[in-house]
C-alpha cells in the first residue's frame, strides 16, 4: 500500500488537509427537507459558502417561481423523457445530503430522464440544454441519466441562462456500463446554481464525470460517487474559471464501501479579479470493507490576479490497510514569473505568454476530455475568459 | 555591423528580504563577429549580468546603460529586447507545463520574425536544426523543458538561438550539464551559427573546456560584480592554471 500526502500552499490561498470531527461517512442524508436544520453558515459543510447570496435556497424562503426549460439533442439510440415526481426510477442513485439538495428534491415537479438502453452504444454525444428560469426567478429540478447494463454513451448537461436553480442530478450506471458525462455551468452573471450530483456505479462500470464551471454569481456543485458492486472505476475531472466576484464551489465525496474499485480525481481552476473565490473539497472515504481500493485526488489552482482566493481541502479517510494505493495533493500558486520571463525572453509578448501559460495549465484536463465538440467548446470558453480581462 | 554596449552597469537582486547590489559597474562592448568569454567564480554575478541584459523582473538596474546599436535596451520590455535581437541561453531553462515545444518555437519565431513562418519551410527548418543538435523528433510534442535532462535543456536553448537568429547571444554556462559528446555537438552548432550570421557572442563559463571548441576573441575575468581583468585567449589558459583565487581577493579589496 502506498499513501502519499503532498500539500503545498502559497500565500494566495489556504490549503489544508483536515479530518473533520465526524467521519464523512456519517453525514446525514434524507429526501425530506424538514429533516435538515436550516444551516447558519458555520457548519463544516457550509463554512465557505456566502449564505446571503443563496437567495433563500437554504432556509425555505425561496418557493419556485419559474421553471427550467429543457431542450435535448439525443443520439438516435438514447431516450429522453419528462416524467412526474412519482416515477419509481427516481432517487436510485442516492439521497440528498444537504438542505438545499433536499429542498430541490421536495420541490421539483417534473424530472428529465435520459436512458441509454442495455448493450447499446450511442453513436453520438447527447446534449441536454437546461435554460435557467430567468432573472429574479427560482426553479427546482431533477435530472437522471441512466446507462443500463453494458451501455456506452456520452452525455452533456449544458446549464445556461439566468436565475436561481437548485437540483439533484443522478447518474445510474448498470453493470459494465461506460458513461462519460459533462456538466457545464456556463451561466449568465446573475445565476445561482446549487447542485448535488449522485454517481452510482454498478459492477465493473466505468464513469468519467466532468464538471466545468465558467459562469454564474454562485455555483456550488457537490458530486458524490458510490459503488454498488466491486470493479467500479470513476474518474472525476473538473475545470473551473472564476472571474471577479464569482463564487465557485466544488465539493466531492467518493465513498469506497466495496472492494476493488478505483477513483481518480483531478480538478483544476483558474481565478482572476477582485473577489473571485473558488472552493474545492475532496473527501475520500475508504471503508473497512473496501479492500484493494485505488484512489488518487489532485486539485490545482492558478491565481492570476490579486484579490482572488482559492481554498482547497483534500481529506482522505482510510479504514482498512488492505488497499492498493491512496493519495492526494493540492496546490495553489500564482502566475509563475519565471515561466512568463522565459516565454517573453523568446520574443513572445506578455499577453500571449500569459495565455500560453494558462492554456498549458488546463491542457492536462482538456486532453482527458475525449468528446471533440466539448473540448473545442471549452478551449474557446477559456480563450474568451482570458480575452475578457486581457490576461 | 552591430554593437552591444554595457556601460557602468549596476544592478540589485530583489528578494522578499530586500535588495542587494550584485553588479557593481560592468563595462563591456561587444561587436558582431566577436566572441567574448566571461569567466568567473560562483556567485560573482555572471548570471545576474545576463538576466539584467535580458530584463528579468527580479533584477533591478540601479544605474548605467545597455545600448544595442545605440538604442537603450533597459527601456524595452523583455519581449521587445528579444525582438530587437538579443538572446539569452539560460543557465537554468524554465519548464512550462502543457505548452508543447513545437507550439512554443513557432510562437517565438512568429514574434521575432514579425510574421508566421510558412508552415512547410518551418517544419523543414526545425527538423534540420534539431538534427544538427542530435535532438530527436519526439521532443517537439513534449512540454517546454518539462522533464528534460540538463543536457537536453541546453541543446534546446541553442536550438532556439539557431531559429530566432539573434544579433547578440548571451550563453550562460551552456557547457554545464553537457557530457563530452554533447559539448562537441552543441559547440559545433554555435560555431556554425557564428560562421553564417553576423552575431556577437557573450560566452559565460566557469571552466575553460568549452573554449577549446568555441574560440573567444576576448576573455574577461568577472569577480565581485564587475570585470576585473581582460585579455586574449592566454588569459583563459592562465585561469586554468591558477584558478580564481587571486581575483576573489582583489575583487573584495576593490569593493571595500
Ligand atoms: N534570485 C536571487 N535571490 C537571492 N540571491 C540571488 C538571486 N540571484 C542571485 N543572487 C545572488 O547574487 C549573487 C550572484 O549570483 P549569480 O547567479 O549572478 O552568480 P553566477 O556568477 O552566475 O554564479 P554561478 O557560477 O554559480 O552560476 C550570488 O550571491 C547569489 O546568491
Ligand atoms: Mg550563473
């Protein structure tokens, strides 16, 4: 067994590996919003979130006043349906683990179900576009993506538009299913989005879960991965780019409760502008039964300007010695002056040199996104971010 | 015919603890076609001189001038200096993760030449220069300097010189980290560049072995932040014999 722990913090950010008072595995979960206390902001789970900017999603004062509009371009093999909240398939991937997720679960009226049938390989990516309810409006939603046994597909959930939105997203993978999912948060500047994403992997299933957060006033995405049977393999990738005043929070939890599963987490974020704030929490729990687990998680942040802040908290709990490997690392750094100097000393103008460095920083993740359309779109989005502030 | 004039150059290194004067009045004029060897003990300020010329942000010029064909280099940004014809082969080349060597070289050539090189000519040109330096083709797709050995980094510095065609090249300890064969290959590439271009070379080194391959017209002893003695090739031979001991004392005495 190997355990590596490499933690580097710089002036720009706090990076700490903490073991919370209670094990992550004991966190309460429920479908019922009233079963949760209203959070004050001091709780471990909420301490980084600017509660005032949640617009009441957390305290019951934000009834639905609008709807999320959905348009889907499914691959010919993939089925997209709208179902009522009584559909028995809903809730299969996991229970809400915080009050906003429970509020969303208690409040949504229609759910979107995306199904990739058994032993079917989708011939193209499926894109589901979710348009926000509009400025000043609040909506709750529910999405479930089901890859039945031995199905193979790529699904993009593309969040755009304005308003306040809370939802639960389920990814249910049958035995041997292979799924790539991309959740893009490309919201308008006013948007608030709080999303709990439940990843449930069947035997030998393989999931690549990619979170891309670019826009919005406040975006908080909490993916939780669980394994129903041995042999599961989850790769969780994240790319985020926060501008002035934006709060982007990604809270991951990988719950290894069965043997012979793998998880690999890589999140990279860039920040620029006054008040840009990113939070990354990476909880990995290897329970006593989860022998031969292999896990690694890594978070890197690049702080491009003064006044931006990145918090990064990896947390690895191991309850068995019989694991294959486990490690985590987190680092936050400023623009590397030496890199800029080197590029400029070859005649490359400063602005272009900065772009090369930022593109280089994200390159590692972009290379792992094997849907060309998505990769190209992200490259363009990163270019646009860089252009916007003249970095 | 170009000239690079360094006049009474004083420079500080700026660190979190404050600044400290390293260069204490450097005077040197290099004309195209000339090769000047700068030799000096560790910590005497040789790299500081090269960084000050290139415009590294950590080094602050407090007085003096650097003129390229009469133009004040110190007023130019780092990239402007490179486009004006200065090149620094660094003692410790920097790694830039995620940026491929080929993308980097092409971006640099485009910037320095003022237009993107025609793709077919460019591919051929790069291939040829890489061949001369015994650099295998796979390096083109690797990230700039990332995971390169010391010697591989130095070869790539010279590759960049050959592609960017500077009027003046400062080679800061290009010989360190090179084994015997690599030293020969790299020296040949430098000599070929010298033969085919109007270039002035400042060759910074600690040892005399590279001077057996690249012949200097002038040798300067650098100690305590300034040039303390200048001469011809014979000065290098003398240094090989007796080392820097005498100069270290002299420089310190002079600095009091
Ligand atoms: N970035 C820096 N931070 C702190 N001190 C520095 C820095 N750069 C240079 N110095 C100091 O300035 C002095 C000159 O350093 P420099 O690197 O120019 O010497 P050098 O002659 O190139 O030495 P070497 O032969 O070892 O390459 C040394 O005392 C060095 O410690
Ligand atoms: Mg040096």
